[in-house]
C-alpha cells in the first residue's frame, strides 16, 4: 500500500491536458481557458452616465443657473454641451462633451426649465463611468486555466470577443459491476440492492460540466468485463474510465485482472486510507483508469479526493483540488495509526462536526455532508476544538 500523498503524486504525473480547441463564447460554459485574454477595447469604451439624471459642467453650475435642453439616451451619439445648459441623460448614455458631472434625477427639481439640485454630497465627476474604468485596452483580464462560468462568459462577450481557445473536456465512461445490482424503479429480487453509484458519478460529473459520459452495467463475469474494457479503451472511446466495484481481492473481484488483460498498466492498487483502501489507478497510453470501491461512501470519497482533481488537471484547471481550509473539530476522534481517514463532515458557525454513519456502505450522512475531514495516517487522537484539515465539497 502507498500513502495518500504518494497516490496523489502518481496520479498528477499521469495527467496531461487533452488538447485545445476553438469554441464560440456562448457554447463554452464549463470549459477552461487555454490562453490568457487581453482586452481588445477599453471598458467602458466612452465616458458614460451611471444613472438617469442630468449632465452638466460642475463649475458652470456653481456660478450660473443652467437651462435644461435636449436629452441623450443609451445608444445615442455623443453631443456637445452648450454653455449655460444641462442635458437630461439616461443610464449608459455617453457623457456630452463639456459635461463633467451627472446628478441623479431624484435629487433635482426643474422650474421653468432651470435645473435646481438638492444633493449636498454631489461632487465634480459624480455618477460618471470613465473610459477604461473597468478595463483598459490591452490589459490582461483573464488567465489561462480559468473556469468559464456564466459570469466569466458574459464578461468576455462584453469585450466584443465571440470565439476563444479552451482545453478539451475528457470523455468519460462509467462501468458498474455486480450481480447483486438492480436498477431503481424495478422490483428488488432476493439478494439484490439498488444500483446508485452510476447516479452518483453521473451527477458529480455533470456538476463539473462533463457531459460526454457513457454508463455500462456489467455482471460479475470476467469475460464480459474484459470485453467492455477492450471496447472502451482500444477504440479510443474514453479519456477516463471509472470502474465501480470488483476492485478488492474477493472471489468475484475481477476488475484488476480484467484491466491487466486489456493492457492497462497498473500504477497502484491500495492506499493507506479509510474508506477506499482498495482504490486502483492505471494508465493505457494517455487514458486514465480508476477502479473505485463498490461501497457508495467509499466510491464518493475516492472520486472527490482523486478522480475530481485528475479530471480538472486534464483540462488545465488552475485549482484542480477541493478547496482546503482548517477549522476546529467539534468532539473527539480516535483511530489507529497507519491509515489516513476521510470523515464525512458538516460545517457550522464555530467549526466542523463529524457526521454519524461513517461506514463506507452508508450514504445517508453523505447526502447531508458538505465537506470531508482529513485525519492524517500518523495521527491517533483529535481532541475537541483542535484544528483539522477540511476539504469543501463542490455543491
């Protein structure tokens, strides 16, 4: 068995970005930027009004009464401000040449077309968005490896960019093995349980914006399992193969042997951790293969700690791992030295608490947890209030 850190390092060494493609901005949600973005324009591109109101020259108003003439709306061309006047202006409209201040319409009165301001806080330059205030022409605004969220894409579009370079997303296949598995919605027969790992893996991949996912449910049959692996791995159908179940050392645990028959090079099999000790990782060319335990709690834990960052690294994510923080633990915890423990946890106002039902076959506590608490292998006791490493689960 190897340590958790050794496993992470070995996986990292085998994770290389899959390549780059050009995509339209509107179809790039969930991808990662493949190059820095420099703004081709200043933003705002012209001085514009921050609100509905009246544009005028501040010094002129201090010395003269200003006559309100004309108006300018968003999309109109810039006007020249006449001496001794103010112009009604609307949010986003270009500031007239010669004007340097905007007063909001709620702070004024108009008497006989004369502007009367009731705003003691008003200063020269108020309520104007200056050219380049947000972004200057040529400025680097986003870095390679940035996740493209709805807000990020909206920002890119506001710069007039409609096509960007992104890292290719991996194609993923999920193979679930087990004679005891029955699909939800059907009747359970004697000795069966409902299969839920494919649902868990599909949904967490979907939350990662990984859409090209195929699922295969295979009985504990060595020939059928090997044929499934051969089809997926040798016809270049996947970049990442996730196998659920059959990775331990029992009589019907065929996965490791079947992967060997399919030409997969084993990198490691078994980690000094709980849950998920029998985790398997192998490679075939540039394809990554993870053998996850069949117990759902173990499978979920191993996915978040090892598969999640690997998939992120294949896309050149700047932050591939779960966010890590340190918080005081509520309660005491004791374990044997020699295994790293990942405990299902729940954040609260003063720290983090351990959930009940920590057993690897149970998912009821995982369904309510929002983090994993990492207890190092060399640690035996944690006392109430002691700081622990917490990995935040993406919601």
